C-alpha cells in the first residue's frame, strides 16, 4: 500500500497507512501518553466522549537524530501544546477529538490480516495553501515516525523529514509552481 494523502473535500485531508499490528498495540500508540509521545505528542486523554485531550508537542524528542527546526518554526523549539475534547470513541477502532479548538481529527483502525489499516481524517481545516502544506507535511512526518517505531527502526528527525515533505506538498497543492 502506498502512503495515501487525499483532499477529500475543501478543508478535509485524509491519510491512510498500513501499520505493523496488532490492533491493540496501534490503539495504545494513539491513546497512551508515553507511546503517543514517541511519534506525535505526550499528554493525558480521558477516554470517553466529552473527555479532555491534552497534547504537548516537543518535536526534538521524537527522534534520537538531532536537528533544529526551520527558522519559520523556531517558536516551536521549546514545545507547543493544546487541549481538546473527545468527540467519539469506540476502542480499539475509533478515536475522534477536537484539534486546537477549530478542527477535528479522527483515527480509524481496521484489522487487515496481521496488519492494521490506519485512516486519519483531519476536518474543518482552513483551505489556504500554506495550511494544507503544513498540515499535510506534519501528519505525513508524524505517521512516518509512527511506522518506524512500530517496526523497531530508528525514528527519523521530525524537522528534516518535514522540510522535504513541505516541498513535495507545495508542488502537489500548486502544480504550476506559482505561490
């Protein structure tokens, strides 16, 4: 399976990845702070509808490979965080919560033989090119880090991977090369 990223409608991005299972292990990487902190962000989750979600991002801790953020993301060097609310939960297959107050992220897990199909949908996003590039590159990078950790491989440096993907998504969202 290829790494699929799709704009399914304005303001809605979807990503699919086939992950090393089992299903319960992938669920733990979504819901347990320590495991989620290896690929996305630490923070507690009240695993019930209406429960609180706290995400604390510290990208430099996602990989043993050092590297500073690009200049335009320097304000994130010491971390960034937010609190959201769980909208839907059906363990171990569905987790949906608000993201920075205005958008929504949904993770759906489906068993595929000895693998797990992860479908991540990010809704209610602004539709400007800069947001789409940043969100697409960010999720793609975080998912690459998750895949590496589930396989027992060295997790790539977030900012190095993100910078390359940012260029790729800029070309996808504006194939003419125009700003």
